[in-house]
C-alpha cells in the first residue's frame, strides 16, 4: 500500500518529474517503442518549474518520490494533470543540435555594447523558434545553444528556419558595420536591384545536428534535463568544422530523417539513388521527398571525412543549407567541403 507523504517541495518536484515521465512514456516516437521500459527509470523534468500546487495532487508512495518507479499505471491516471504549457524533455533516441556564433569574440572586442544588444536579439529569436518546433533548451554555452529534439525532422526544420530568418532580424545599425556581421549581397546583373539576394546580414550562425542515444539525466543544479555521452560529444565537436551559415549533419542524422519519413509517409520513393553525385556521394535527399514534413527547401552537400579528438574513427559528415541561400556555396572556402567518394551510402 502507498504510504502517505507530506506535500512538501521535494514531493512536488518528484511528482512533477513522474508526471512528465509518464507523458513521455505515452507519447513516444516510432523509434522509441523499445525505449519505454528504459524510460520508466529515467528522471525526466519539465522545461519550466513551479506551475503546480502540491496540495492538489493525490498522495503518492515513497518509492515514487525516490523515483524508483515499478509501475506506470497510477502515473498514467495522473498524466492529464500536467500542464499543456510544459515542454517535455526528449528521451533517447533523439536529435542534438549545437549552435555557435561565428567570430563572436572579435565582435565583442570591437564593440561590447552593440554585441550585448545583438546577443539579446539572437537569444530571443532562437528561443522563439524553439517553441515553434518543440525544441528543448538544454543549456546555453557562451554565445551558443545546446538543444534537444525528439525527432530529426523537427531539428532540421528548426535549423533551416533559423538560417533563413536570422538575417531578417532588426540588428543594431552599428553591428552591420563590423566585419564579421556585415551584409553579403549577391549582385546579379540580370535582375533589378530589388531582386538582389541577401546571403548574410548580422550575426552568422553555424550549426551541427546529430542523432543518437545520449544518457538522459535530470540536473538538480540547473533544474533541467541534461544529456551526456558520446552522441553529445560528437554533436558538440561537429560544429567546429563548419562555416557560418552551414548546418553540419552526421550520417546517423540523415538515417534518422529517412526512418522518420518512412514512418510518416511510408515507402514513397528512395532518398538515395544509384547515380553518382560529386556533392552528396549518391544521396538524393531533397525537400520534395518529404511531402510537407520539411517546410524549407534545402541543399545537401558532402563535407567529407573528419577526425575528432576522442573519436576512434573518422566521421563522414554532410552539410545542409536552405535552397534560397545556396549562393552561400560560392563564399565557403573550398577546403570546407570535398567531392564525394565513389559509392553510395545505403
């Protein structure tokens, strides 16, 4: 029988965690059916805390307060008590995204006041798009973010929208006079000036995305879910090899996109083909293959093999840019991407 527990703050937090855990066990993606039993012993937490009145909750057993949960039946009955405003922390497998502002140190050195203003614009912008794509802000590392998504599709939609809309923000005028943030415009002599394309304007963001099974651990210090292990380490390292305006993705991330597409749409044409591509090593990963699952048209290119400290094997990486900004390819140093090797990745 359940023992009656005092409704104190500790119990409130434990029950909040349990409720979110229950919802996560119910609302799993097609890749998570094998994770449900494992999910029971994972301490999930909400994105925001302190929205529940512990005096209104039913009594729970002491084993629940200690998070040693042996059954989810009673938790399922209480799942409806969780607020819809809460954002559930994703559970493995999941997508990890890292962002980083290019040459931010140089901008800070040139004008710290204008950079502080730009950072506020940047942070609010990123968080606003996170809400639109069910992204979970794990932490902010300096001028970049570590973000978790339950699906690769959500992660890619977020990254593409960030790249498209970033230069549309109302940046401080003086920021646009500083070298790393100056606008870059495509001068097309065949069109009117009004048709010229802005490729960069303001802060430039580089991004990495990886899909894997990190360890999910609730962090009582930051009051948020944290993610640990090789999947996180790799995602963090990948961002170091790309240019501003690129989204570097791993093979595992691409395979997750393919699997999620199949789960949502069924087998409706391959995402790779037998014809050779100098840029993608045979992959034919295009927006049109996703029939609305990805909102922004994009280009996939091969970045090549990269070796990272602490990772035994070289990693084969790709990068993605929005189709509307493909003019950026002409500005990337040639060493940042290579011709693909012969053979398909299947």
